[in-house]
C-alpha cells in the first residue's frame, strides 16, 4: 500500500456501512480520501474521528443521482485535493418494491444509484487518470446478486439483481476498453454476500428484514480489508472479481 500514500481516493456512499469502513481504512493507510455522500453530518463525524491519522478525509455532500452534483464534486477534488488515483464505487441501493406491481420511480432510483452514478463517476475518474498518466484503480462494489439471483423465502429482490448484473458486465466491458486503449488502470469487482449494514433498511417489512437479521453476515471491516488487499497487489496483477461469502451463508 506504500505507493498509494498521499494519493487521492474517492469513495461514494462514504457516510456509513462499507463506505465508512473503506474510507477509514484508506485514511489510516495515509491516503487523501474524498468521501461522497448526502449525509454530510455523518461524514464530518467520521472526518473528526480521523483527525490524528496519517491520511485525511475530505467530506463532500453529493447526491450521486444528480450528474451535476457529481461533476461539481470531481471538479472541487481536482482543484483542491489533487488528481484521482483510486475510485471506489461503493454507493448502492435497494428498494422495498416488486416487479409485479412495483413503482417505476423506485426501479429508476435503484438504477440511477447502482448503474448510472457508477458509470458517471468512473468516466470522470478515468478522465483525470488519463490526463495525468496515472496507473490508477477503479473498484466497483458489486454483489453476489450480480452473478445469480438469491433464492429467498419471499422473492422480493425486484430490479436489484439486474442492476448488479449490469455492474458485472460493466466491469468486464471497462477492462476491455482499458486494454484496447493501453491504459494502465485496473478495474475490480467486489461481490460480497450479506454484509450487516444499514443497507438492509431497504428490504421489505414482510418478514424479509427479520429473516435476514438471523443469517450469517460479513462486517463492513471485512470488505475494507478486501479493498486493501486488492490495492496492495503488484502493478502487473489485476484482481478482476473477488467474491466474499460469510461462512455458512444460505445462498
């Protein structure tokens, strides 16, 4: 990780759960991390807790469903922190709806966060990396649901797996584009199983939340450790896909 010390990383969805754990881990390793999230108060609390550490957290309020907000954040980071070396597309969303009678707005919001925001942030990060000849790294936070649809007692994943299948395809599509353009930027998909975070608040109150609360689960810190492992690989090594299950997971 030494080669990343003092470099700039962007983490979306940095205010809680896996995003907060990843942000903390990177700051402790000496990186300058721009944390993007809507809940600026929680980001500021995290920044305060990291005040006496080797790196620094720059809290930025950003609604990543708003392209202008993303562009404004990237512009500020470039002008005030430095060129981006690492992008962690961590922000993700699910909604308590269904496919049979679901609300269009709920479906659209899932795709706006899980797919469109990821694409926009990736484009802007790569623009900076290529302009500055940076051998950077883009990490997409995927899910086991991006490879198969988990069989739950209540089939209520609706559009979420489709959005994560898109992330799987986007990871490989980007790898091929980067190879074609001879761009030395790595791209990695991390696909966790169940991680105990506020993410489960988006599950329906039809018994799903209760059932999930009893299942084996990973901790956000487990995913942060995986990010550190991926970033610490030598320049010639690309971890394309990393799947992480909690021991005893049901699906």
